[in-house]
C-alpha cells in the first residue's frame, strides 16, 4: 500500500469523506474512537479511504481471532464489531461494480455475524423473500423475554444497517427485539440480490411486518425507526400499514429529493439506490417520493420526530411539516439547536430518548 501524492484534489476528496462520515457519526455508531482518529491520519498521509479502513478492519479481525484462541469470547465479539465498523466505513466510497466493495462487504457481514454468535440469544442473519429476491437483515432478540415486540430499524441513502447496532442495544435492554434491515436499494439487499427502491418500497416494509408477526418467538407488535431518508420510509410505511404500532423519524423529511437541491452531486448516491444509470433520470425519479399532507393524515400511530436545527441534508422545516401533518394524536417533536444530521453529536441522549419512548408505547415496562 503506497501512499499517494497529497494533492489539492486528494485533500478535497479526503475532506469530503470526513464531512460525510464525521468522527461523531463513526464513533457514535460503533467504530472505535482510536480507529477513527487513525483512519483520518492515514488518509491525510495519502492512503486511500477504503484501503486505510480495510487495513484497520483486518487488524481488528486479527485481534478478535487471537482473543478467540485465548478463550475470550466477549473480547473477541468487541473486536469483530470494531472490524465490521471499519469494513462498513471503508466500502462506502466504492462503486457497486468495484470488486473491492463486494470483498469488503463480505468481510463486514462475516465479522458482524461472528460477533453476534456470542450474543444471547445469538444474532440471526435473515432473508425475507420479496419480489423474486430477498430483503436482508439481522434479527436481534432480548434475553429472557418471551414474545417481545419488535422494532424495524433502517438507514437512508448510505446508512448501512449495521451502523444502527449501537442504537439497537438500547432497545434490547428494554425488552424490544430489533430487525436491522437493508431495504430495497440498500446494503446487502441491493449488492447481493439486486433489489432497488421503487414505488413499491412501502410494500416491502409491510412484508417485513408479515415476517415478524409470523415468527412465533415474537409478538405481533411491530414499530419502525428510520434514520435520514429511512425516516421518510418509516413514515411512508406507517401511512400505509395500520399494523405499525409506533414510528420514529430521525433526521427525516417529507421529500428526500430535497438534498439534491443543495447538493446536486449527491445524485451519485441516488443512482444505485434506484438502479438508474443516468443522473438526470435518477434526479427526476426521486420526485415520486414525497409525503403529501393527505397521506400523512393516515399516519395515526404514535410518532416521534427528531431533528437538528442546522441540518442541511434535510431541512428542519421539512421534518416539522411531516410532524404537523401527521394524524397521530400521540406525537412528539424534539429539536436540537446544535444537532447535526441524525443527531450524531448527541448519540447517547438520542438513543435513550428513542428507547424510552418506544418502551413506553410498546409497554415493555423497562
């Protein structure tokens, strides 16, 4: 791995990656702080982002293997999760047809799965049949709870399901099972099964509800928690599926295409999500995804909306529009004056707020 010449162009690309994946997001969502700092240093020294992250992931995977050999399973699980976080972060800039992406994503799934084998009950990799392929996720169940309620948890344009494991642990502690899911156009569901996001996306999430209700180990109470564009998808699903018992929208919007108004080059993230090669076609296709007030009137389950005032990915007024138009009688809007996108800079406060709110609505008593 030979360092590249640190040109102004290199510096601009490195800085763009740091803005998209700042320290508070990476460390708050499961990457070891020391790895974040070292990743930034390596990139500043001329190592490409993906190569630097993979190097750190491989080192953590080796640490996990050594811990297993020594009989330290709990320690091994932590290193496997840190390895998975590095692989997750590393694959983000790579195009879908780049063999390095599939290789690194395979390492991510392996490391995360190995960590989950230690959990009680073990984390399960699930594939939910949909549209001739599969919606892929991880099912996490709380220990000692018979037939717990479940929360479907998802990310957005580039929010990979494993990124939300940290938040999931707060739900598990309160007796709530979690389905960490890659919806159509996201993560493993796209990379391994070719499913992309289209007008039927809410039906795909209703299929997840079917899957959870059919699992005899779980109750028939299902909530949904979406982050960033996933917040839009969570609200959309709640407008169409009356079985959703509670809905959390973190950093969401009524119109995810708004990001292209301010950041036109972000269309490169939209294209693979929708499976559209032409940037202008992708931009136009995003226009179909919008929640009108008459739709939001049908969102009647309890609703929690979280947003940061300075958020420029999705503007706070569009999160407020979602909240105001929702038909819920039980709804809460929480705004952080200094909150970044998805409130990464108040990670623990956000997680306990969501977990307690869901625990109260789902009657877990914890």
